[in-house]
C-alpha cells in the first residue's frame, strides 16, 4: 500500500492530508488516520449519489477503527443543497442521533458536501471536529483543504460561512474513476488554476499529460493531487484567514461565481464557470498590462482548457449583467472588486480599482 501524507502546519489546528489509491478498506493500517477517529462517536454527511457508491465502505472502515457510528444523512446532490435549509435538516438529524461536543462529523463527498458539512460542524454546539473524505476532483485538489466552509444565499455564493480546519483529509484517487466525465473535467479547472498562479513547471506537466489525465491514469492523478494539495497547504499556512496572500486562490472565481449565480447553479458546472472566469481574468490582465508574455499565457491557458473539454466562452449574459452579479461577491470591498490577474504563468497579482469599462471589455471578449 503506497500512501503519501502531507502536513498542513497550523499550530494546534494542524492536520494531515493522506493521499492513496484504493485503500478504503485499510484505514486501520494508516498511522495518521487512527488517532483522529478511534474511540469517537461519528456521523457521516454525504449526498445521495455518493451514498450509493461509498457509504457502506466508509461505515465499515470507521467500525474497524473502533468508531461508534451514530448515523448518516444524505441530501440531494448539487449546488442548490448548499443552503440554510439543508443545514437546518442536518442540525436536526445530528441532535436526534445524539451527537455531542466530542463527536466527529465525516464529510463524504464533493465540494458541496464538504462545504456544507464543514459549516454544520463549525456551528453545531459552537463547533465540533470533522474529517474530509473528498470524492470529486474539485474537492480532492482544492475545497477539502484550507478550512473554508459555507453555504450559498440567493444573493451570492459562499456568503455565509466560517473558517474551520478539518482534523484530517483522506483522499483516495481511485474514486475518481466513478465520476461522470463532465464532473472530472470540472475539477481540472481548479488544477489548471494552480499551475497558472503558482507553478509553471506544473502547468507544463499538465500540457504534456492531457491524454493520461483524460484516461484517469492513477499515477498522473497521484502527482496532480499531491502537487495541488501541497501548493494550497503552503498558501493556507501563510494566510489561514484569507487576509491577504490566500486571495490568489480566487483566480477566475469572481467572474466564475457570477456566472454560476446567473445560471442558478444549473447551467454551468463550477469548473466550467471558473474556466471561463479565468479566461476573463487573463484577458483583463492583457488589457491592463499588455505584453507578449501575457498574450502567450492566454493562448496556453485556452488551449489547455479546450484540450480538456472545458469552455472558454459563454453567450447567455451581457457584460452589464455579469458585472452586476459580481458586485455581490464577498471579495468586493468598499465598492471595489479585487481581481487576481496573471503576470505570467506561475505568478499573479491582486489588483483593484479597475475601470468598469475595461472590466466589461474583458467580459465581452468571452461572450460569443
């Protein structure tokens, strides 16, 4: 059994990210898993799709570790379940199951499950422990790490939330084989993001391995998950509460979240919206800073997205509609939208106070 363990060093909130392949039945043999879970009472939160695939296996793993299993709850899959009504139902189920302040929640699923379960853990009885078991690529490379939890409102995405670090993240890359191809590709937008903002060598690795990635080559995906988790851990360690440097992880997200909101979280997957949003951000950088290096970045980024089957343009909304939706983003401060813009592949800057006309031009360049 080949297991890779990565530490996220945050003093008393530090935790391990355990990355392996097809090891759901062997948790008791992983030293960093057992101390977190053994002799705990536990409640699993998942969605109905993941419930059918993995809940029984995870329940058996927990039982093998000596966990007292208090129950589970599966909600409807999809972004619309990331809501106050879902959290209310979770609280009621957790109370009925008998969870106390020493219990632990297991979030088994993709980003929606992780964000929602994490928020429930952060707020139940003023906070209890939770573990992330991410089953989507988006969750494995991004949302399960860093302690951002939250839910959506009609006015915007992730407007209600809390910083609450998990006690453990357990990643099994074999589960990616059961993802619908659109969901797998969705996660690749976040993977490409890490290359653009932090690591040109990693970006080149992705360009060189498109075929293997689309064929879900396990060796390649082990490398991808390890690299993305390592890069994010470094960023989170330097700015846990998102007061400065962590903002670079929002590359493309201000535009992308606006598109998700306008499509009522159904017309585009998160990754599709982020891919288009990264295109808008890159175009804005070209318009603001100029230069052949940025033009080359736009081409390489677009080419990689298209090789993965991700969109780089969208045609359902006007620049004015998208800009208005962006104004409700939590990254908008004192009326100014903060943008993460690339300078070159591997380096980005945070810029604000950009003229509306220039922003609309960048949006318009991505509208067919």
